[in-house]
C-alpha cells in the first residue's frame, strides 16, 4: 500500500508521466489520465468483454479532471476482429440484483441493512426505501409488494428485527 500511495501521488503530481499497469491494478486505483492504451483485447488468455474494457478506459478524460479523453486498443492482425467487437459493443442493460417477484437474498439483506443502520424503522419507511431502488424504478406499475412483505415477515420471524406495538 505504501508503494501504491507513492506511485499514485507521483502520477497525480505529474512527476510520473507514464504508468504501466496490469488489468488488476488498473481496476483498483483511481488515476484519471488523458489517455489510456490497452495493449491487447485479451486478459489472462480470455477475450475482455465490454464491461472490462469500459472499466479500464473509463479513467480517460475523467469529468472534472480533463475535458476530453482518448483510449487506444492495440491488436495484431489476428485480434483485429475481436478488438473491433470489444470497442463497438453496446453495454448490457442493467437490472436490479434484488430480483423481481421472488424471495431474493439481496432484498432481505438490503432491508436488514437499512433497519440495522436506523435508516428505516417502520414498514412504511421500508417501502419508501424500496421506492428509491433500481428494482422499483425499473418495474414501474408492475411492482409487486409481496416479496417485501415476505422479507420483512422472515426478518421478524428470525428475530433480526422486531415489530413495535406502538
């Protein structure tokens, strides 16, 4: 960590002008730069996907740091088609990990966290919290409240939370 902090500081102060990093390091640090060069459309022998590629190049031209950014994907002739596919793919649609219409462990955990963190203390507040999630926003009028009721009931039955008689 000490070496990493020194390198990050030197890069941010423009003392270090070029930084070469593994894909692991490139995902683990916050080093905005005007230009990113990705040397291959492969990572550990497998083709990188659009999410990995965007994660790596997303530091080029970071808002608030630069006004524009550039990225280059270097491919040999055999990798050209793969490189073009990676660079031009559309990002997949995002969906909630809470799930829709089933008894999701993620939903149970989220509800438990907001109760334990004193963010919500009533069933009504739990529903207000859920209304601020991607799950609710992406299901619009088709939202089914049964999974929330079941999650709250389960948390009460297992004494993770308790009902207040007041």
